């Protein structure tokens, strides 16, 4: 292990040390949009992969336990024991993290979620809030489609990207600033199989894909959104749509009130159901954290209300035909 990787997500700079070449290449694909310096540096995180096991001090009592890990706190230090598969040490005071695991796949997963959790916390505290949705730009408009997990966001997102003129915002978590403006958040894309994706996008090649195995989940094929021909872009006008799976033969879109859409934003943005909220890395529930969480809640609410002010709001009842769903949305946007 010798590679060093620097990522900058909206001013939060992450330096990862002691990477092997395989892990380095995968993380470069994960965060390809954030490798070149587009932002200044406001805060830093250092992640160090250790070649020796991290020993958890004796006589500590667990502060949290899940199916993934057991958490122990010792002042500003947090240890996570992933049931013998990995151990992490996080120092909140210096914003440094040490990771030990013999599994390259486990290292990949942990580094990815640590970066998302810590950068997400930083963004929240700086008025940049994720919404659980897929987002594309079509006809100079931002389309944000909110749906429950496994509801069909990724399939619909990919169908819309078959139009090379469609711009990429995010496949899972567009960012809204406090003023209600939409910002891009393009990361990797995960699919069950690469064959179907190559059939839709013939310019994609098998060697662009890489494997990812999460604990308790099926193996996925990943690809960087930078491998698509579509450009990353955002516009000024917004269309918010709450999507539902249905047994309708054809998809149906109907206008809804902004008050009703606020209910959907409360779920998908203000509370953030469906977004990765990795408790063992930042939710400590100290007095300071409780104050920050209240501040974040107010900021998310403000951003959601401001987003509504500049948006048209709709519901869509999706059919089981993915292609028809995409056509319906494109026709709808062309009419707007």
C-alpha cells in the first residue's frame, strides 16, 4: 500500500493514505467528480489505512450496537468493531480516522461511508442539504424525482439519460442550498447487472464496471457517472415530482399543491429518510451535537421551503414499463 488520494467535496477535503492501487482506482471512480479542485478548503479529514490491527482499550462499555458494528466511545475517540472483519478509530478532535481490515472490499465500503457521513455532516452545517431523489436537467429545467427506496428511481434516471442532452444532477441525492437552489452531487451508480446497462448505453464497456460487495446486501456492479456522455449540469427552474409505483397500464402525472409537496420534502429531505445516515460516525448525541442537529433541522426546513417557492409540483404514478415512464416524463417536460 502506498497510494495517496485527495478528494474535495464542496470544501471538505479528504486525504486517504496508504491505499493499494486497486482500492485507489475504485475510490477514484466513486468520487471522480470531486478529484479536481473545484472548491476551496474549509475543513479536512485524514483517513489512514493501517497494516496492523487497531486494539480497542479494555474496560469500555459499548455506546451503540447494530448489525454492522459495536461502537465504543473514549472521550473524543470512537472505536467501531465490525465483528472481527474490521476496526476503525475516529478522532473527532483532529478529524482523523484509522482503519484496519484484511478485506479490500470491507476497506472500500468503510472508506466510502465514512466520506459520505463526514462530508454530509459538513455540508449540512454549511447549508447544503441532500434530498432523497434522482435528478436530471431536461429542457433547461431541473427535474427532481422523489421515491421510496426500491421504488424505481435509478431505472427512471437511466431511462432519462438515454437522451444525451439530459444533464446529470444525481442518481440518488441532489443537494439543495439554503436559498433553495439545486446543486449537483454525482457519485458512482450501482446496478445489479452491467449487461442491461450496456444494452441501453452501447458506448459503455465492461471494463468500466467494478464490483462492490456490501455487508448484508447483494453484490453490485458499479460505474462512475463520469463514464456517461451526459454532462453534469443544473438550471434555475425546478420541477418536483413525488413518484409512486402503481398497477396503472400507463404512467399518469398530476399537479399537486405545494403544501402536499412539503409533506414529501419533510420525509425525503428535512428528516432525510432513505439518505445514508451512518450513526456510528457522527451522531454522538452530545450537547454540542444536539444543538447542531437542531440547527441543521431548521436549515433543511428553510431550504425545502425556498425550493418549493421556485418549483412546480407534481405526482407521478409509474407503470411497470420503464421505457413508457421515461417517455411520459420527457413528453411532460417538453410541454412545460
